[in-house]
């Protein structure tokens, strides 16, 4: 109760009192002075404490509930939303935003999909590879492969890592997994205990946050600036409580598209030694560079502190569900054991097919083709953004990958834009999803994975109209614009 | 320290003092009076406390270490083995015993393999199904499917459940996963928090124990008698502390091959309501019945308390990595969310191929063929066991599945038999692996999955010779026979 007295109300402000109460409570939640699951004071009690009308508190609580900060239980009161609920909701929304959702697939301008369109998948090549494997290995193609992965595939991956990324690694430390998400989940299970601290970039990929939270980890955000983490902020946090793990996408990050400078890559590695933490490098888009191939953190990792994860899903064939972890020597055994009790092993058949495609060069041919295709789309996107976006809006210009991060003026929320955009047939991903607490954000992600090039410019033109509408509203009444209207 | 005074030493016994000290400490560990990671007393201190020579304590500690109950750290002392280490080792051994191990594959009489031999896999049929899917769906066969599973496959599974098992379930509660192990892991993540209690049958499948332990669960064992759980023991434990989850294989259990009577199935379901716990039914072998199709617990589950897991791996094609969870309505949403952050979705391509095979009847044809084949092998096995096994040995006669559980006279350990058997080219699975604390066991598992019928009788003849050797040693010196010699 004592925390609530600290809520400061400015009765001379134009801001309605109920919004001031709402802001005060959100602040208490963010500062962790209120814990998930904690009961908020009864309405009349808080009203008399703050010397306001009961209706003011009712409205503030309603707003908290609507915005996902609280839940009310009939006959019992209002509570700070428990962590479990938040995990649930993030996943569900990620789920709804994913390719599986038929309704969203029909939206005319899809700037939300994160994997390349099915028509670009190398179906014929893969079919040939599958049939070659089945003719060659017969039933053995279906037998359990080693839990750590089919050895010839790990050997092909070892060569690939050396040739393409200058990473030297023995096959013993390469672990085949069912995509990057499983890689993150397995490392979490191997390393994290309840209460352990994980640093993540802010914003970051929500699937990783869910995996960390499911181990009871405490998530700490490090702002992602133009050229990598905010080093001042990072240092301050390291001095107070270093993490067990730092989760990063140093190249073409999801959702911002930004990359670390080489300097910051080196600094992060040095800090991991000084403050004794481990790093997960989620290298989700390395092959989709448009200027030059980026250098993974792992290439520079002389102290062996980086778990390197690469997926073949987004860029290659999502339905394959294959990726790998290159683990530090010291943790390699543990990773193999966790993989075993997670799902024994990944599909031996698809492992064998991928191996064939890595060996005969057809994977590289596909990569080359995709780079050409998306480089063109990326150029189109940069031109169209420059041509159509309103003045007040800023965006990143990534050097690879599929994502652009667009930022509205401070005070405008991207979920409010989402609702306007969807009416014009445009699907974007609001920034909220990429923050652990799902807080309202002026940023949003535009993906070029699934928007056909011939529709790209028209889509951005319509989007700029939606932004203009939002900005007009905001200009007319900045206080109204400041009210966050959640999506679902 | 105070616990160690309770170690009772009988100086008039023939049993060496160091083994008595060893037994006393093992007892303290099992009663959880000593915690994992706890330091054992310094050698001289314990020696003077128990009034024995230091060498006695040194020998006892060495034995504890050799048997996996303790670890010694140079310059620091001896510690009760931490839980994490135990998980590690169980998985590693399971791994070594699995099909991936080339060296073990070459053993002439393999009574250890748990999935049917690759030569029985329906390769041609599956290849046709794959090619049909690729020709029909093109790149869309590789697109992400819904996290919960490809809808037409879930519809086929719904029909299959109704037709074969008389289970009525809407597709909404069916969740496609990458094999039974992932099913167990996902349910663990969805339901278990640190300190939650899980009841398991004793002995049981070690992969399940690992998944529960990784959530910090406390494992409680319920002895598996001839016709199901020991109800008296179960009731006593329920009255003292009911579990959150009860993990069971009610039909053709792994490793014992035993099944619940219908009476005990009903009793367990009634108890789950009375004591408010949930049940995981791992129905790993239902299709491999030799007399009549067994009734799953789920068929009788009117109160919707059972998570039903079925895998297509062991019986069909292990490398497929497909199975499903049928979840209680109330938990279905949660399961979908955990699946999402575990690995997004299972391979869409193999889901589509399995769907084709369920729809065109080729899955059922394969099942029928396998039943015929293994029924024959099962008959051979029963005859050979009766003919060759020494008098002192007993075994189960399962009504389906691949496993026989053989029990040596009390005081004989199956790991000691393992070492003798492997010298004769026979691979069996010692019982230790199927107990949470890996304690020495007189029981062991024989599997008929991979032993060719023409080698079966010869294998059992050789095995009975190995048992005779062990029994001879034991008869000559029961105290020596009582010393457990671990495998690895």
C-alpha cells in the first residue's frame, strides 16, 4: 500500500486525473515496486488515499486492464497481471501474426510475414535430394540418427562454417536442432535457473523472451542503438548485476534490421570475459546480405563464450525445421543431453536431404538467387520509404535481411497505427511485441519477406496515408493520441 | 553432520565395515537427509565419529563415487552428487544405449534396441506419399504450418482416435509434436514449477524423468505390480502429498511390458478427481497388441484429466519425429503456446506425408503387417524364455509391445549381468536406467524390436549361460555378489 502514496497528481495539468493515476501505477509496476499477481488496493481505499473520486480509480483500473497491466477477478478485485499470463499472450499474438493464420494471409499488403514466400522455395531441388536419400539409405533414412545430429551433415556444416563465416569448429560442438527457436529453448534449459538474469536487446525477438521466461529468468533490456548496444547503459547494468546470458542478433537484427559495428562486437566479447557471462548469437539472416557478408560474433570469439545459432528456416524452408547450435566446448555435452530429453533428435530424413544440398552446392545456389531477389526488393523499399513516408517518421536502412524498423513521433503508438493500416489492407507488426513487458511503442516493423515487389510501392503509399491520419489526430489532441488502444 | 551418527555398524557381521558405511550413506541420500551437492564430512572426522579406521572411510567414499552417489573434487572433498549431474548421466547412457551408437549396433544379439529394424520401415509407401505431397502443394509443403499442427492431419488423427480407440476429441485439443519425448517435455513446461511433485511408475521410462527433473520437479515412485500400480502404496502417498502430475504407460509399459487391469485404470481416474491431479498417458505401443487392442486411459477419462500422448516413432518410423498430444480442454491453449516457444511447429512436410498415409489406409496396412510380424517373434520369445531361463529367474509375459522384464534373484544386480552378457555378444538394458536414482536393480529389460527371429533362441541360450555364471558367483559368495559394479 505504501507505494501508492508516491503517486503524484498534478491537478493543474490538462491530463485527466484517471490517466495520471494509471501512469503512476504503470510506473510502480515497471519499477517492480508492484509484483506480478499482487492485488491492487480496493477502489474506495485508493480514492480516499489520493483524495479523488471513486470513478477516477475505476477508470484508471479499467485502462490498466485494457492495456494488459492488470486483470480483474469477479468478486475479488484487480491484480497486477501475473507473469505467466504475459508469456501466454505474447506467444498467442506471435502465433496470430505468424504465417499459420489464414485470415491474415489474405491481407493484400503483407508487411508482416517473416519467412520468404513459398513460391521461392527450391521444391524441385529438395525433392530430388529427398529421393536420392531414400534410394540410397532406404529404411535407414528413418532410423534414429545420433541425438546430436547426423554425422555427415555435421561435417558438411563444419565445412560451411569455415568456408562462409571463417569459423573453425570441430563437429563435436555442432548440434543439429529443429530450428533456431528450439536452439534458444535448449540453451535456456541447459543454463538457466529460476531468478537468473538474461540481458536482451531492446527491442528483440519475442520467442526468445518466452523461452527465457519459461525458465523463470529475469529479463533486462539493453537499448539497441544505430550501431549496437548502448554501451553506457550496458556497463552500468553490468556493474550492478551481470547476467548469466546475453542474447543478441548482432547482424540484421530482428526487429530493427540494425547491425553491430565491428568495434562493438569486440567490446561485447571483451565484456563477456570481464563480467563472466555467456552469449547467445542468433545469426538468423547471415546469408541474406546485400552489400557484404557480415562477420558473426562467433568468428571473433577467441575465448569460447558464444553459443552460435543458425537456422535454415526463415531463409530457406521454414517447414524443414532445421538449424544448429555451435556450442562452447565446455557446454557441448550438456547441450547434447538437453536435446535428448527435449525431443531425442531432429528428423533424420530432412537432415540427410539438407546434407545432400549442402554438398552438391544447391543450397549455395539457392542462397545466391535469394540474395539477388531480395536485394532488388530492398532497393525498392528504400526508394519507396524515402518517397512516401511523412517527414516526422524515421526508419533504419539495414544492410541485409528482411526487416525495416520505422519510428513514429514520440507519443504516437504503433498499435494505433496497426488498426488504421489494417483497414487499408496493410499488415505491419507493432513494436509492442518486441518488448518483454509489451509496452506501447512508437516503433513498428516492416518486413519485405512476403510483399510482392509490384505491390510494394502502393502498400507504402497507403501506409503513409494511415500514418498521416494518426498524426493529424495526434496534432489535434496530443492527449488523446497518447492513449494506447491495444489490438486484441 | 548429525545424520551420520545414525549410521549403524555391526562389527559382528561378515559384511566389511566399509560396505556398511557405504550402505548407511546411500540410505541417508535416499531418505533425502543428505541433499544433492552437500559436502560429506572430512575423512578423519567421520572415522573418529564412527570409531573406525580412516581407510574404511576412504574405501566407502571411493565406492560411493564409483557407484555414482558422490563426486570428489580435488583439494576440496567429497560431495553428494548434484541433481544436474544425475540428469546428465541418465541421458548420456540412454543415448549410448540408443540406435545412434554404431559400436552397439554391431553386437550380434541386440535385445536392447527399442524401435523396429529399418528394414521393416515402409520406405516405398512413404516415398510415394512425400512425392504426392510435393507435387500437390509445391513450396507450401514447406511453409510454416499452424503451430498446433497441420489442420488436415489433425482431422485425420481425430478420425483415427475415434475409430481405433473410441476416443472422441475435437481437433482443437489435438497438438502435433515432434515425438512422445517432446510431448512430455512440453507438458512439463506447461504445468510444472520448481518443487512440484510428479508420481511415476517404478520402474519407468528415463526420458520422462529427465524432462520432469529439468523443471525442478520432485519425483515420487509408485511400484508397478503385475496389474498396475501398488494401490496401497499409492493411496498412502496421495494422503500425505498428492502430485501435480502422474506419469503412466498403462498398456505394455516401458520397461516392464505390463498393463493396468481395467479396474485399476478406473481407480486411477477416480483418484485423480478425488486428489485433484492430472495424468500423462504415454501410449507408446497401442498398435502393437497381440491378443486384443488395449483400452487407453483416455477412452475412460470422462472428467478430462488425461493428457494423452501418442508417438509414431517407435512403431512406425523413428526418424519421422512425429506424435501428438490430446490435451484436456482447459490446458489446450497453454500447450499450444508452449509448443510455439519450444520449436514453433513440427515439420510441415512430414505432417503432410503422414496425413496422406493415414487417409489412404497405408498406415493401417503397415500396422497390421507389424502386428503379424512381432506376434510371431513374441511367441518365439515366450517359448525360448520358458525353455532356457534358469529356475531362479522370473519374467513378465506382456500382451503386446516389444518389452520383457526379467528379474534375477534378490541380491543379484543386472549391471553385473550386463558385463557378462556383452562378452557373449548379447546386449540387454540393465534395470538401473529405469529408476530415478539409478539404483542397482535385479531387473532388466529384453526388447524384441531388433533381434532377428532366427537369432532369438540362440541369444537367449547364451544369456542363460551368463545368468548361470552370475548365479554361481553369487552362490559361492553372496556378499561379493552384493557389490554393485557399475557399467561405465
